[in-house]
C-alpha cells in the first residue's frame, strides 16, 4: 500500500523540473500546437466547464482556457497547483485550481461538460472507483477524456516511484483494451485514438503505447 504523504512529497519534489519534459511543459511550438489541435478536436464546443484531474503544472488547463473553456484543476501536490495557478495567471487566463484527491475530487454538486486526465490512472490504488467518480461529475452528453499509455515510469531501473507502487493495479500504465473495458459500462459510447506515432506530441519518437480514450455519457 502506498502512503499518501510519500506520493505528495514525490510530486512536490518533481514539480520544479516537471515542465522540462517536452510533453509536460509544452514549451516547443510544435509540441504545444499538436496538443492544442487535439484538445480542440476532443473537447466540447467552447465555452464549456472542464475539470482537469491530476492537472500537474496546468499545461493542458492553459490550452483549454485559451480555447475559451472554464477550467477547474485538481492535483494532490501543492507545488503542482502553485505552478498551475502561476502559469494561467501569467498567460492572463482564468482558472480555478485546488489541492485535493484526484480519485474523488471535492467538487460538490458541480458538474462538467469535459473531464480530462492525462497519465494519472497508473498512480491510483483503485482506478475503477476513480473512473466512476469522474463519470458521475459529467453532465448528460459530457465527455470523459483519458490520455494514457503503458510504460515504466521509474525508468530503466524498474524501481517503484514510491514504496508500494509496484502493487498498484495499473502500475506502469494500462493497455487501451483494459481501460476501455473498465470505462465501457459507465458511458454511452467510447473510442480509442492511438498517439504513439505522433512524435510532435512527445517532443521525440516513442516506442511505447500511448493513446487517448474519448467517452461520452
């Protein structure tokens, strides 16, 4: 079992250099444009209400806000949230960010037109319960967007990123078939779009499994 404080400490420590990764910071024009193009195609017509779960430093939130959406972001790590707030403020964009549990975001009765999460489900002790929570926050006709993959986060050593992470159900990522099987009973329709072959998204060529699952309730 992973310890929440260890997870928070890990991502807080990672926040300072998080945007150095091309697909995290979206600093390169080609990478930023590639994500912007896909998000505009996946998201509902703006303006819509968006919940960015596990928002990190807010790079996707920034793109969605720039496209005219009303964005709320949640992340477990306070340092990630501080950077997300700063990023949108520096861009002159509105956005609401708060520290909280991504598996069950404290959004009360508020509902959203789009719930988006990127590279998060592998960190969750009960990802299927989290998926139910996320779908419950969607308005009828809303969209669940999960950008996921199957990789080894800890790098070449294969060591878990925090103690106990090796026991997580989807540690190292999740295959698209398994994620689709978990989401399908919760939604009206879904599709999977492969992303591995689009090097612009990642700032380099990748050889692991990366994809987007787009579902509608």
